[in-house]
């Protein structure tokens, strides 16, 4: 006997009623709204009924019993809302399970909020806000939780562009902004979005697919319900888009409900990969599946066999969670509605007449944040803030009639081949076209006949970089040069073949360039070319309109200036020493002379006399030491010590000076005529630049006038202009990009040099249309060519430039002596002279301590000290005629004379301040002189 759905429901009600009579249970009415004619509705219906039976069979001692009331929404939003109102008004249900679709749920949750009745639905659309709808509980994963696994798969295969195909309803539209954000986080662009209405015709879908086929992106993410997905993938197969090179990724609903798709749809999806929530295959789940299949066949004997999906399993677990929550609030069970008081004259709708559930507020608190750990068929069934918490996702590959697991996505670690062992990779995938070759994710658009149009600048000079001409006889375009060879090598380094043809950027007659480099970039941006190859500098304003590869040539802008031979300079004798060393040497000369004068002034007549004589003596003595011409006789051993050390310094310094000057006069010394472009600007002189270059804009930004700027188109013109100079109609410098400067200097090695700062730029790059997928692969190939082939290509066109650089390096090498090289010598000289001065100073103060101890004022003491210092002490005469000295001492009782004699007595022979060794000039002088009072 066939048991119908209605009979099954009556049977469940009878069993529950019988249990209530036996155990005195409290009935709690619950509504269930499903699309009874759909696969998901039938699966959910069976699972909910079995869940109620299983729950109360395990928990027979519970004092509450859920009584379900099933309603058919008939796949209509209004019917779903009507069913909800009927359940609330006529049955007064305490909660509603369903509907299963996002569109129907959007209607019902507003009713639930008004009636304070929890709405428990597996609707996945993120547009159904949990924060705005406080009585809404999502018993399935939010569809945004699958975006991270999808994004990680796309990033794993390094796809940089995707097309998003989604269903035009509440379910499909809700995911759009979140998918864009997820792709942005992995630097992948959503190049296009295809919106398909559920009622769209097959012809419309086919025409949309042909449009997608003409695009270069080959990675598609499909987000739709099974009915639309089935029709869509059939058309994908028909249009030839399920072949090698294409990538199709399905979202969770399609992947988990493949059993809802017909056989032809599955055959059309061979090679598709998808993600779905992973539910462990436990013994309980396997046992339940077997019971469910028997029960499903009983309820729906005329339906084809189907598979239990995750939505049915979640419905089963949701019933357990709801029944537990109802039992938790058993002490607050009140199955009535609180009616809202209104004016009797006011019109009251059915919804207003329902009132508000008294149990709802207590029940929703337990359901939206389950305080208990529920180990359900799906694993850990845990709801937080009204949302079922996601866990592991499974990544599958559709092969044959079934799906094959190729890996998993774990929240903590990302993708992995196995759950138990984290490997950070996936198993081998069979892609569309029955191939294991990983698709690159894009193809050359078919409307371009698979041939790239490469624009190249046409130039009259600088042909080493790019030279584009049209053969007058064959009419074929001949393009050659350094940039062309690099581009050919880069294309050859790609892991796939790319066809292209060069198209010179010339006027219609083909005789001259059609514009500047910026005009060429504008043509690329407008779609006249697919790429531009040449000496194209990567600039910020250009990158706003086109995409550049990584640079393949060095970056920067600098000056080319003439050089001059320093040997012809009348001031070359100043060059051996740097300015700081000259200043330091002069300062030490004066300082050493001053120290010697202080020490010798009181005892040496040669350091006395008028003020002018003493200053002259000080300077002459100091500077004469440089050439060892100092003939002044030194009496004090302190001054002799100072001069000995200083002469050592002078010896080293003059020897070094001589060697450096000799080198300068022997080896050619070249110096740039200018090192600062602003010096040229201040002088009002002219600067040259290359025709068509953006350097003109840089010079204008530096405030150069049009009269100061001159344009040239060949290296020969550069040479002529620099030779003439600004005063004769040429220029003082040429500003150009570094690659051109290197080539120019290699040709004119002896006459010019690069000077001034290098203004950094990004370098030369290949330009492509905005969003081109070639940019990433070309950039990778540029790096490979730079490492392996660039040197050979450069030598082929420019020759080895090292020899010229080394030659100029020798000529520009500076032989100037630096101050830091003599720091140690100056330090020794400074310390020794300062030490000698301090010894003399403190001894002098000690000798005149009586003056310092006197009761005179400070100014009087200073005056006396100065006068005492200026008193001449003829130590030699005093030593040779001591009796005369005593007589003078007895006849002169003035304080100054007294102090003088006291001091003379302190300069004893033992202290070494003079010498009487026979045969010396000092001995002879002392014998010839008699000590007499002497004042300056």
C-alpha cells in the first residue's frame, strides 16, 4: 500500500499525540513552509519529519513536544507570505521553519519580526541581514563564506581575471559586492558580470555566451540555482566553451545539488570544479542516509531516486536545535499571542490581528546563540548571532557521472590536498577538454584573429633602439632595434605562442611620425593597437590609460655635458689639496707661529721689536717652515720641540703635494663643464632634448623658457650642438634618458660625460591595453630575459661599454689630497704645540705668583702680568756675567726689575731653557753681551 505525504503527516501527528497523552506533554506548534513540488522541498520535508521522530524517541522524558504544520509555498513569494500569515493567525505557531529560497524568505522574515516568531531558514543570500531581522535564523552557511575558498583556488592557480555569471534574483544579486571584494584581496579583476534572469530563453543565454567567448578572460565563476544552471551549462557545451583553456567554477548550491541536474547537464559540466561544505561521513550519517532513502521512496514513490544533500542534513539538525531550545524554555511556555489594543474604528489587517508571540523573545535568544553543543549529522551544528558557523569546505572536480574530491579548504590553513596532512596544494584536476594542463586563464580574443597589433614609434634617429620602416618595393614593414629584439625574446620566453605584427606609428603617407610618444600611447588606449613596443618610458600619467610590463631598461634622466682638461687651468697648482686641507694648513701655520712667538718673546730678541716687526716675524717664521727657510734662532727648548713636530708635518704634507701635482700635470684630468642644470638656467644658457621625449615637459617644469630649449633627433646633432655651446648657437648640455646617454657616451667617449643628479624614472617598458592579461606573463618573461639574454642583446646593439667607462673613470679620478688623510698628523701637531704652550703658561704664572697674591685689583694684576711678560730677559748675558747681573739687581730696586731677576733665576741651566755649550751660537753670544736694563 502506498503511503502518501498527507497520510505520513497524519501518522506523525497521531504518534506525537499519543506520546503527549501518555507522558502529559505540552504541545508547541511549529510551522514548516516548503516548496513541496521541488527536490529540495521534498528532501527537507522528509528530513524534518524523521528528525522529530528521532529526537523524541531519544528524549522521551522531555515535557515539550513540537507539532509541525506543513504548508506548500508553491514556488511563489506571495504564497510563502500567505502561508506564514495563515500559520500565525490560525495555528499560532511559535516558530517557522523555511522557506528554502532567499526570495521567499525575504518576505517571510518581515512577518516573523512583526509577530516576534523565529524564522529558521536555509536561505543563503547575504542580502538577508541578520542584524536588521532579529527573528531570522540562518540554518545554512552564508553564501559569502564560500568566497574565501573560491578566491584561494583562483590564487593557487594564479589566475588574474575572472568573469562572474549569476542569477538575477535575490539569491544571485546578494553575492555580487562580496565577490568583487574577495577578488580584489587577491589582486584579481572581475572583468565582466553576466546577469541571467531565471526565465531567460536559451537563445538569449547562447548569445550572451558568444559575447563572453570573444573576450580574453577564460575563468568563469557561476552562481545560480540548479534549474538555471542546468540550462546554462548545456549552452556552454553547445557554444564550444567547455573545451581546453576554459575554467568553470561553481558555487556551493550548484556543487552540492548536482543530483538536481539532469544527465545532459552533468555531461556538459565535465572538468568543472566547485566548492561545497564538507560533511564528514560518520556512521550516524551513513545509517541515516539508508533510512532516509527508504522513507523518501515511501513518500515519493513516483520520483526518480535522488541523493540526500547538505540542506536536508542541516534541516534535520535544525529540528534538533529547535526542539532543545523549546525544552529549555519549558518553564516559560506560553503558546498564545499577545493582542495589540487598537481603536475599534481602526481597520485591522490579518497581520495586525495576529499580535505578538509571548514565547518568541525567550525562544529566539536560545536559537540565535545556541548555548549547547549539538553534535548533529553535519558535525558540530553551532549557531552564533543567528548564523550557522562554517567550517571546512571541500573542493571537487566533476568527472563522468560524479564528482571527485581534489582537496579541502580549512579556515586556519587554506587549501590542502588532505584533511589530515596540510600540503598547501590540490590533487590533479581534469580540466575541460579532458586535459591535465592547467589553463592560463585567458586567450587572445577571437575577434582579433589571434594576432596582436603592435604599435612602434617611427624615428629619424637613435635607430639603435627602434627603427621602423616600410620597404618601398615589397611594402613590408621592417622593424629592428634593441627594443624589438628584447620584445621578441620576451615573447619567446612565454610558455605559449603569441602571434603579432608590427605597425609603425606614421602618417598616412608613411613618411614621418604621426605624433609624439604620448600620442602613440593615446592610440593604444583608444584600441587602435593591442600593445606598443619601443623606447617607451613608464610614467605615472601614462599608466592611468595603459598597463606597463616591468621595465627592461635602466631608469633615470640626466645631463650630457662637455668635459675640459684641468691641465690647462692657471690655478692647477691649487688642485692637489682640497679646500678644507688648504684652510686647515693655513690655520695651523698661524697657530704654530703664535705659540712659538709666545714662548720666545721674553727671551729672544729676534721675536721682539715694534708691533709690526713682531707680526711680520710671526708670519714669516710660520710660512718659512714650509720650505725649511726659517733661520731665526730659537732659545727655548719648548719652542724647539714645537717646531720639530711641525716640520715633520710639513715634510709629509709637501711630499704629498708634490706627488699629487706631478700626477695632475702628467695624466689627463677631465672635468665636467657643468654639474648642475640650475646653473645653466641661472646663466640663461640653452639645453637640448630628444625629439618627442617627455624630457621637454621636465625642463619646462624647471622654468626653462622655450628660447632656451632646443630639440634634436640624432646623436650627431647632439655632438654638434654641444661642441658649439650656447654662445655659438648650440647648447650647454643635453638632457636625456640614461639608455641614450650610455650609447652616446660610448660613441663620444673622450669629449663628453654624464653630470648632475639622476632624476629617477621607472625605465622602458612594453605598454598594453588596460586590463590586458598579457601584462603579468610578459612581466615574468621580462625578468627571465633580463637574467639570461639581456647582456648579449645589449652588446649586439651597443657594444661593450665597459672600456669607455673605465677610461673615463681613470680620467675623472681625482688625485686631490683630502683632509681626512692628514688628520692624525694635524692632531699630533696641535696637541704638541698646545702642550708646550700650557707648560710655558703655567710656569709663567708660578713665577709671578707674588703678583697674583698681591692685594691689587684684578685689572691691576692683569696689567702687571702683561708688563712682566713684555719684559725682556737676556738669559745669555746674565749667565756669562753673573756679577754684573747682581750689580744690576742691587742698583735697580723697582718691582719690575725685582721680578725680572727672580724669573731669571728660575731659568736654570738644569731646566734646559738655554744652553752654554762651547762652540754654539748661544755660547758665543752670551760671552759677547753684557746684561743691562732693557725695555722694549
